């Protein structure tokens, strides 16, 4: 420590509580031999014989050792790595390389994971070294180390974005977009990242795709969905969406037989935008009577009442409610245990919220790929976790054969804009031709 640093310590009198941890020091003193023994056992297994052991099953031999340096969770450690050569047919023996510690590796994977975790947690790349200093224990970490790790993550992302989805048993799909600032063609602007989350037959949620597009029109969403189907994804039973007209039109083409649920939270916000604040509570109460009804019959009755009432009081609210139409009530066709999860796009909104929290630490991204790698990394590293859907035990089959009634049982009638929500519903449920699919 130079004189300047010594003076700084004396003047401040500050010392972090983790400095000079005796337990870590004791572990560090013993880890050297432990590491050497681990690699010795690995080499023994590959060679097929212990040191000086004569056996016909021997597949190679040892030839000394070399000094290596590795940073683990207890800091930097130098140790002697055993060397060996393996017999190969019709050629010179080949040098053995450890599978646990690749050539030129200087850090254990858990250390790289900690560095990546800090980065995806929003820590500036230049501050990662300072944040992780107690773990590194003065080990070398260049300014480009994080960048190299991100480049490695790009390879994982490319493999993920092109993987086959043919074996995925996806029952429901949540679709939405979130806007980020990206440098494109020399200028910084906001572009949407289209996101698809699927729900498997066992209730697990899985991130299916991320794409940056030029907008949220029909062409953008159609290309996004075509990419999913091109990778083998079968049509889901249900698509949960917001009010994007472009997305609705794309679904008409790509998955025309899939049920469609409009997010009731998005629709409520839209309804409130047409009314003065003094009427918000009244509108909210009327709308909740639709979306929190006992069953589809009661929900339809509440819908009719609200539509009739607000046609007289505020036409803008009535028009917005009509625009949502039957797709606001689709969730009543599914098991009651899943209603809470299916009537909104909250499953994807929570992820979008975490995306926005992370990216606000950067004014903009240099490229589209850099955005996608960061968002993918948040999920891949476990910074964002997705739990099973509520009521997964009652998941219907994946085959699209018809509508579901209010008990989650399939009806005989094929899906259509006027498909009933349950048995014995009023005959006027689908009376308006402009209420239904594509709204």
C-alpha cells in the first residue's frame, strides 16, 4: 500500500467488517491442496490408473505438473496442476486438459456468475471490480473482462433464439411489447421489444422469444409469430394480449382457432381515459362487476348493464367497452382456479417492469442485439424468475377442439366470435357483430 492510501485509511478510520475475515483466510490456506487433489483424481480417472500403477487398462501417463492460478469464492489461489498424456490410435500421445478447468481459465464459473449477476443487476461495468473486490482478493480483472463475458453470453443467446420449439407443450401464450431506447442507423430512438411467454402443460412459464421490431403493427407481430411457428411451436389454446390492433390482426392469420383474452387491466385504463376523474371510481366498480363475477353468465349480465348505462352517460366509455367485447370474458371458459392468471397480461408485465428497471441505468443501447442479450440474460441468470401459473393442476389439454365452458369442460361447438362462455347463457351474448375476435 502506497503512502497516499495509508494516509487515507488513517484519516478516515474506516474499515469494512468483511476485511480480514479469519474464516475466509483459513479456507484459503487449505484450498490449494484441495484443488490439487481434485485435479489429481480427475487425471487418475482419465488415465485409468493411479501413480506408478501397472495395468492393461491404462490409457495414458503423467508427466509432471505446472503452476496455475485460479480465483474461486475464497479468492485467488496458486496451485500445481498435474499434467498427463493420453494414448491415441495411430499417433503421438495427446496432452490431457481438465474438463473442470478449461485452458486459460482464470476464474471459477461461480465467480463469472457473480460478475455477470452484478452487471445484470444494473451495476456499471466499471464499478463491477470495486463491488466484487472482497471476492477477487486482488485477482486480475481487466476492464474488458465483463465485455468478454457478455460476448460469451451472446453465443448462448443465439443458440436460444434459434432453438426448436417442436417439443414444447405450450397451452397458453402471453404476448406484449416494451419500448427501449436503441441506437439505430446512427440515431437514438424508442423501439419495441416483442415478448412471448408460454405456459406449459405442467403450469411452468417459459420465455419463448424476444425480438426488436420497428413497431407493433400487423406486419411486425405477424413476423414475430411466424418465427415461433417456423421453429415448431404449435398453436396454443389461448393467447392473452393487450389492445394492440396489429397483434389481433396477426393472430387472425397465424393462430385463427386459438381463444383470445384481452387484458382487463389495459382495458380498464383505457375506459378511465375517456372519463373525468370524478367518474373513475364508478366506472371501476362497474367494470369489476364484469371481470370479478361468479361465472360467465354473471359476467355477461354485468357487461350488458355497464354498456347500457354508459351509452347514455358517456359514449366514449361505451365505445371502448364494446371494442373489447367478448374477448374481455374469455377467461370464464377456463378453470376457475386459473381466472386470476388468465384475465390479465400481468405475467408478462412483471417481466417488462424488471426489464425497464434494469435498462434505466443506461441512457440507450448501442445496438438491437445488445438490448436482447441484456433482457435474455436477466432471465437466463435467474435475476428474473417465473413461477408456475395458479391452478396448473386444472390445465386443459393442448389440442384445440372447441370452446371451454365455465367449468373448464369442452363444448361441441367450434370456436367463433359468438362462442358462448358457458352452457345456458343468454342468446344475445354475441348479438353485436363488431364484438369479438380481432377487436
